């Protein structure tokens, strides 16, 4: 299974086509869960773990993987599925080693199934009342069975909460700068809250949307009522989202004469040169890896600066 990462360059061909690949796995039961392959470095048998005194109970320990110390998180326990992973400990467990939000961590799972190719249009917001809905960003159907796509950013935020407050010097810079509404597009509740905290720190107005299609519909409606640049200053968009991803959203904006001049900052938990290349290909103005409030604030101030606009 770890060999699939070697084929990542082939998988990039579908990016920009509103498609992704999901790694399917289980957490001790029949329910299938998914994570975007681009977040996954490798899948390995559960390695020997060293316990860390004082660590959270959902961190099962740390392992040395390829010369790095990596925390191993019990994903079932983190999501509140008590008994699922505990009943399935021992031989056969796998660790899904992931990289996102500038960190490497492993998720302990009971079994790994396979990789599937899906269209973002077939990925929907999660239904409420599933019991795990607060840890889901989306659901889709594979072979007539529901697959729950996990908000791994929320899981990681439990183990390693990230700051959202912008430094005082940047708040002072923003005080002398005017900006229209900032549009925030992200399917993760945690990510939206992090971005909101930074934008609030700058004192700018904002509006949030949970996927690219929802944001595009808002922009098109705004443009129908008058010049969209009179209302919207900047779009901060995630890349991985149900219904319409950030690359497709950017392409649709650039193809629309009434929207094409809008500034777009792609803000993703995925990092690397691949994303930088895709930013240029789809026509976004900048790319930033999640999440550092000051770095986001600097990027927002840079994209919203108007030398010809008087302060006030």
C-alpha cells in the first residue's frame, strides 16, 4: 500500500478537473472512512510505540519513521468512537502516515481498504445526527455504501491547537488600510474559525462559505447586482472541498468576465511545489500553507493594499 505514494505525479493529472482520490479505511467496524490521498505519505503496519509521559490519551505514543519522531493518534478515540479501536488493537492494525498543516502525524486505524477516484460533485456535506458529524467534512457513496470523509484538521487541532490571534504590529498595519469584504471558502469548521480569527484581528469584514460552488453562486449573484469589486476585496479559498474544489473555483472565476479581476489566495493544508505550480496554472494570485495567523495576515494585507487609496 505504501507504494501508491510513488505514483503521486500520475494522480496530479486529475487536479483542476474537480476530482480527487480517497484512501478508504476502517476504524473497527463496517463503516468506511476516507482521507484525500494528497494528505497521505504512506501506509504501514502499526510500529512499536514509545509512550510519552503526560500525553493525551488519544495519542497512543510516538514512533521513529524514516528518522523522524512521529506522534501516532488513535483516530477512533479522537472521534469519540470508544470501543471501536480498543476492540481491534493488536495485529493487523495500520498507521496512515499523513502530512498536512505543516506537520507529520500517523493515524492508527483498524484496516485499510483501497484507493478510489471520485468527482467532487459527488461529494456532499455530511448529514447531521450521524454521531460523528462534527468530525466529518463530507460524505460520498462508493459501491452504494456511504463513505465518511474525516476532517483531519479538526482531529489535529485537538492534539495540537493552533493560535488564531494576529500580532499587534500587523493589527496596527491593518488599522491604516481599508478593505472591502473578504470571502472565506473552506469546508472545515476548524479551518474557517482559524481564518475568521485572523481576519477579525485585522478588523476586516468577511463572509464564509463551506464549498466552492456556494461561494461561486454568491459571487455570480453579487456581480448581477453591480460591480463585484465594489463588494468583494479578496477570496481566501481552501483547495479540497465538496462539490467544487478551490482549483475549479479559481478557474470558473477567471473564465467569468464579471469576476476575473478578483484577487484569489489559495490557502491549503496541502503544501509543496505542486500547489505552487497549480496556482500559476489556474490563475490564483498566491498560495499559502495552513495555518499561521501572522503569515495569513501578511498575505491578506499584501493582496488588499491599494497605494492609490487614501487611508481612513
